[in-house]
C-alpha cells in the first residue's frame, strides 16, 4: 500500500480531528512512524479512539499497521519527502548546469585508465558486440554505444527488450562481447542476461556503479558515481557520467587504430556531405 497516497486522496473527506492527524503524518512521517500512541494523540490533539478510526479509514487494520506503512513510506528517502530542499526558481538553470559540471569532473577523476584499456582489448578481440540497457538513460546509452562504435567498424547491435536480451545472451560464445549500461547495476533483467552470457563464455563490460550486483558479474567495470542531489525535480545528472564513459571508450577505440578509423570517418563524412551538404564542422550523423 502507498499509505501517503491513501491519506492525501482522502483529505477532503476527513473530519476536523482526522484532518489534524493527516497533516501531522504528512508533515513529519518519521515521527508518525516511530511515536507512541500517546505521543501521536498529544501532537495531533485527538483521542486514541480517533487515531484508531483514522487508521481503519485509510485502509489499515489498526494503528500498528498504519505505523508500519508509514515506516515503509519513509524508506524512500527524505529528498522525496521534504519540500524544504527545493531551490529558488531562479536558480534552476544554474543548479542543473552545476550538477552536470560536478558530475563530469567527479567521473573523470574516478576513471581508471587501465579499465578502459581492458575494455578496448575485449572489444577489439570480439567477433560481435551487443549493447544491453533498460530504462530511460541506460537504454538510450545502449543505442549511443551502437552509434559510436559502428562508425569505427565494430559490429555492434543494441538491445533494450528483456526477452530479446535473454535470447541474445543464450546465443553467445567466447568470441562475443556484451556492454551493459546501468546507472544502478540492480536491474534484474540485465543481471539475468549477463549471467546467461557468462555461462556461454562471452566477455562482459559493465558501465555501472562499482559496488553493484552487475559490477560483480562483469569482466571489466567502467565505474560510475551514483551521488544524487536533493533536488528531485530535474533528470539525474549521473547520466552525463555514463555518456562521458562512452565518449572516453569510443575515443580510446578510435585511437587504437587511428589511420584505419580516420579513413572510415572520412568515408562517413563524404557520404553525409553528398546526402545533406553543410560545412566541414557538422557532426557525423549525430
């Protein structure tokens, strides 16, 4: 049960006493979850019987069940419960840019050159590469990997469907490589697909948090930092760290065979100029 939703959706139907209980619980979930019956009654200025009726009115068996539901609700973290952490509206742009900048610097400082060299070696030896990702950023970054690597002559296919990832993983062998994108490293479908791929000898590169279940399964980990700010209303800046890891990896791969890749990029530029025209500084199909 989402107890906070159940309380909020009933606010217009509460009596005056019940409304005081609701305001108390919504304003201080931690207190409501841990306080004794007497403490709750005193703070809300209601009787114990009113508290019991309130618990039943929001779908709980009794007050104990209500406090358990509140304790579970408080587990999502204060940044999703505390409106006081919102910045001034005029600071939104600066905060977004500042979070992006700090995320990029934090990731760049934490990157390990040896891990990128290991990833280049794995991908250079692979007959076929598969990029897995699920969710908003991670699925998009699997497509981004395909865009970056195909122009360097690497055979790569992106996959975002859970069933198809299992099918692909079961078809792999020691001559294949999988790059898995995950900001959390905890998505069950990705973890199961990686286990399957490993069972059949495929090498796995994970762009994810180093302390995650996914990282434990990978042959090479390109580590991400997972720090989030208290401003929950904007998209996560961590996705820029994943994009940075992809850019660094793609550049390492390009520079591992500079002459061959220069020729490939020249041919792509020629094909695009013939198709769309434009000056020399336009991106290569981005």
